[in-house]
């Protein structure tokens, strides 16, 4: 009984972080019922992942920028610009597909460096610089394309956005065993990693998570991974972009949680003046943050272009709003200093399931926009009210 009460108290203290996972679960169950079971059909689960992959990639970079106390309104335009540039590289400059992808990432880094310079060293607010960037790179996209679409792209290029890992059985097996193996490995990696981290915290006497909640959380995540693995292996296997996304989540979670650079980002967002006094090179941190989100925007643009097999002037429209919404729904604080990579991914999945579920139900885009806007407003309002309640209780 004591351990249960302890777990309940812990849940109450972490309501904001835990609430988004509960919200995702509730939304999935709700739409599974409302769509008559269509939401969790294997082909639809695969579609949700592929259709939202570029937003999830952008959300990783966006949450890092928001944690540092900035915002980036240009990511959709940068994604469209890079997609257009890779199209020109392949069709007009005769680049091989892999060179076009690398070239696109370099272009994204240069765009990020351009914007990062004005933000970090000239000290123009990121809102203004990236608002200008949104217009600049949307215009450059139209100039590069000449207001026309570039299509088609090589099969290997398209595979990044909509391809699947090869099936050794040639489609004759009920389950795609490469996917099953990857799912089992991911589950083992998660369980072992979480147990090692908890053991380290216990050894340092800084563990505050009750054992009952730790076991429950770990079991839920393992079941979730294995469940998604089963659904994907029942269809066409693992989307290539899911492997890319998984690698990004692992790498960037380690950067934010264990690296000096990650701690500096949190410090700058928490208190910029204190970070400067402590010796953190805040200008260079800001600069590299925008180089990073430039590269991730480029990757998102390549994934989106490959999935559509077309680079068009209207590509990337409103991507920045979806990425910002994913970060805030996932627990990022408006004033900076708070947020996680996994939270942003969860927020992006909430938006993706909402989009997909409402589309399956035949809900119009007007109502979809209204509902997504209300979800974002409620998520931020919940965060603000929690902080005010905590401030009052600490007095």
C-alpha cells in the first residue's frame, strides 16, 4: 500500500510529463473505437508513421530551439527550399541520388548558419530572423523551381521517404522477421538502458521515482514497442524513415541528457544571464542550435520530397506550426528551459493521430484545424496553470 501511495504522489508531481503519454493513449483508444478499428490496422499504423515522419524530425530540432528560449518560423520554407535544390541537383546538374541528399544537408547547414549568425552574433531576435527566413526561402524555392514541379526522383531517393527495409522472405512469411528482430532489440535496449540508469541514480542516492511506477512505465513502453512491431511486421515491415527517426531520437536524447552542449541549452533557456556569468559561450550555443535545425529541416524536406516523388513551390506549408505545436503539446515551456525529445515526439504523434483519426471519420479540414488549435491551447494553458499552482504552493 505504501508503495502504491508513493507512486500516486510521484504521478501527481509529474502530471505534466506523464499526462501527454496518457493523452496519447486515450486519443488512440478513442479513435480506434470511433473508426471501428480502422486506426490500428497495420497499413494505417504504417501510414501514420510515414505521413508524420518529417514533422517528427522537425519537432526534434524545434524543441531544442524552444528549450533555449527561441523559436524558428522558417523550417517549412527551408524544407521546401532543400527539396527544390535536391531536385535541381538530380535533374539539372546530374548528381547521383546520394550526392543530392548530402548536398541538400549541406544546404540546410548553410541556411542554419546564415540565420544563426544574425541571431547569435548580431543579436536580432530569432522570431524576426526566422520570420524573414520564412519569406526568403519560400521565395527562393519558387525562383529555383520557376513556379513548377520537379519530378520524378530516383527510386533510392524516394525510399528514404516512403520505402521499407527489404523482406528476406520475399513477402511469403506472415510476419516480416527483420521488423520483429528490430522490435525485440529495441525493447531489450530500452529495458537494459532504463535499468542501468536507475541503478546509477540509486547508487548516487538521487532516485526519486518509485519502483512500482518504474516497473509499470517500463512494461507499458515495452508492450507499446512490441505492439507497433507486430502491426508493422504484419504489413510491409519497417519504413526506412522510422529507422532514421529512431536513430535521431536516440542520438538527440543522449545529447540533451548527457552532453555538455545539452546542459548548456537547458541553462540558457532557464536563465540566460546566469548562463553567461557561469562562462557558457551562449552565442556559439545559439549558433550551433540553428545550424542543427537547418540540417534537420533539410532532412525533413528530403523525406517529404521523396515521399511525394515531387518538389513543388507549395511544399512545407505550415510545417513550422505543426512542429511548434508538437513541441508545446509534448511539454516544452513557453519561456524556455523545459522540454524533452521524447515529449516532442509524443506531441507530434498526438497531432498525427488526431489528423489521421479525423480523416478516417471524414471530418473536414476546417474542423480539423479548429480541434488541433484547441488541443494546442489547452496543452499550453495546462502547463501555465501548473506552474502558477506550483509557485503558489512554494510560497
